[in-house]
């Protein structure tokens, strides 16, 4: 019986890339060299590996040209920089404008943690084409992800079984199964990836980015972080405040919260997004097929989930749409307003006894493609979160906290409360209650919060601004829906972000886009 994937800081990343598809090394050498002097060998990109999410090689860039891929060597253990090395997978699109106006490289992290930047950047590349006029667009698989010493836990068949089980136990027997399943998953991670698990902290990834900055030839790190990528960017700014260039944080993680606070906040965020989805459905000119009022929509969804707990629906192939799968599928669709119509269709199908669409959405959440292959999104997500987060929760603690989670969300409360068991019996001690992102002396960082964001609720943007310190964080508010703001294509948000990254114009603090 699995715990659900950690949704805290979950990305508009690999899961959304995979959703679009569904709906349409660790080295042992110890060479004594200065890694900042290494030369990258850029070549045409291959198709993403299964661990990166699979699919086709990236399409040619607008106006011609190809995406290029390379590997960069980094220390496995940053405390022993001349010890074992790992290869980090990178991707880039060269700047399209006049070389004399090129600013440098703009490094993206799309979140997760666990999302492959190598597969995600090309999928969203058209959204950043204007930024490419003055930057090489660069992203990477962070350590533990995809082709960068990717963490391995269960195999595909085992993951199918893992995600078919109930993640919100109702009695002692189900709680025991949940704990046993969590222990089996975590033990498999240790069996298959013991060497890398102690070295996938966010601080390690931040040091990798500073090495990347130097290898790419930039004096400062120009950065675009989304979701968990804002936490990574904040940690980088804390470690290297004098090396921050132009940076944007979008879909902002609250850096002051521990895992419990983050999960509770997210329960409220997903409930808000669900309520907004319901209001949107009934406000349309056509009749909403899944309810007569917003409250009726929410009530019918609650009844569906309750019924699925005892009687799953046919899903895809032999797999059934369980209560857990349906909850994950609903949550996945709330990441972007573009997928609300798919959620309406999936719910309408489910009320007629067909769980296929909600299962597609659930598969995207879990990193499963149409061929039954899983990316390492879940494995990396758990490994990075558990390396970072010091608290370890017991089933008894979760039970005591359930009333508060249910008050935050009757639909998502249990799901997110039980997810806190992810790190029970994890092989590596967590680093801290929450990250330190204080960055006195850093260049301004544009922090963009979305009032309707389910996964990184809006309040986190202000907390990030405060934590970065006086004169660093500059808050911009987007009154919209979905996870993140820039990819909403809102012209006000685009103008503010592009104006800063391209021309260095810092918008007025407190700017509101609606």
C-alpha cells in the first residue's frame, strides 16, 4: 500500500509533459582535475530515456537549429570534491539573437523535486522563445534525476502494484499495509541506490548549479526556477548571494514551512483549486455535466471517491481506478486550467462507470507512460525530499493530525496527511526542518505568486520574499489559476518577467497582474 507522491512543491514539469503525451551513472573515477575547467561536448539530443519520461527526441527549434545535450562531471560528494564523480545531463538551445546582445545562459529548474529538465525544457521551449533572443536556454537533470545518477527503487511492475493500493488507510490492518509498503519502497531505494542517496540534498544541487555557471562561462547565475525550483534557487542564493544574476521564482515554495505545514497548506490549496474548478464549470453557458451547482460538483466528487474506496472502476488494462488513483488524477488536472476540461470529461466518464480518463491523469502524476514505463520521478521525489527534510512522522502522529487536514480539505486532507509517511525508515537523515534561503547582498530576485495555485499556495510568495531578506525579493502577484504564472501566457506577467530578464527592469514591488 503506497503513500501518495509528495505533492509539496510538485512540479508543472515531467508530469505535465507526460500528461500532454498521454492525452494526445554514477562514476567511480577519481581524477584529480579542476572541474570548473572541463569542456562540455555538445551534441544533438537523443530521445529521453525511460527515467527521463521517454518520448521522442526534441523537435528542431523555431527558425532552425537543434537542441543540444551534454554531460557535466560533478563530485558525488561535495565534501570530497576530488573523490568519485557523477555525470549530470544538460540540454541547451543557443541564443537566437545578435551575439553582441547575448547576456549569457539562463538556467531553468522546473521543480518536482524529481522532474527532468532535459525532457521538460524542449516541451515548453516555445514559451521561452523571446528569452532565447538574449540567452542560451539551459536546463538539466538534477542529481538523482533521470540521466544524472538517477535514483532507482521499484521496477515498473512493482510500481503498478504500488500505485494500485490504498494510500488512505481506514483501519489498523490498512495502516499496517501502508507502513509495510512504505518500508518496502524505501528499502528498494537503498538496495538499488545506496551510493547516491546521501548526496541528493538541495544544497548539493545548488553547488552543481554554481559549477554549471562556471563551466558555461558566466560570471553570475541567471536563473528561472519554478515550483521546487524556487526552493533550489533560494538555497543557491543563500550559498552564493554574490553570484546571483537576474533570477525569477515562479510558483513559489514557502521556505519557512516544515513538511507537515507544507502538506497542510497544500491541502488548502488543492481544495481552493477544486472549488474554483467547480465554480468555473457551472458558470459556463452550457450546462455543467458534473453538477448543477458548484457545491453539487464538489459533493458528487466526494461521493465518487467514497464509493471508489470499496469498489474501484475499470481503468486502463487490468488496472483499476481506485480512490487513491482518482484523487491523484483530480489533483493532477488542477495543476493547469488547460486540463480542467479533461477533468470534467474524466469525472463524467467515472459517473458512467468508466475510469479511463482519470487513470490517464493519475498515470501522469506518477510518471507512467502509455507503454507502462515509469520515469524515476517518484523515486527522485522521495529521495530528495527525505534527504532535505529532518522530520520523520509515524502513523500515530498522522492519525492525530487527520482532523486538521480534513478541516483544510475533505477531499485531499487524508491523501496529503498520509503522504507524510514517505520518509519513515529512510536510510539518510534529513538535513533540516526547512531550507535556509536568506541571501543578504544578492541581486534582486523577482518572486511571482499565483492566487489560485494549488501546489504552491500564494502565501508562499510573501514568505519567500521575507526570507530572502530586505532588498532582495520583489513580489509580483498574478490573480489566476493553476500552478505557476509565466506559462499562463498572461501578458502582464510576461511583460514583467521578460522586462527583468532581458532588460534588467525590476518591476515595482507589489505589482498585481489580473
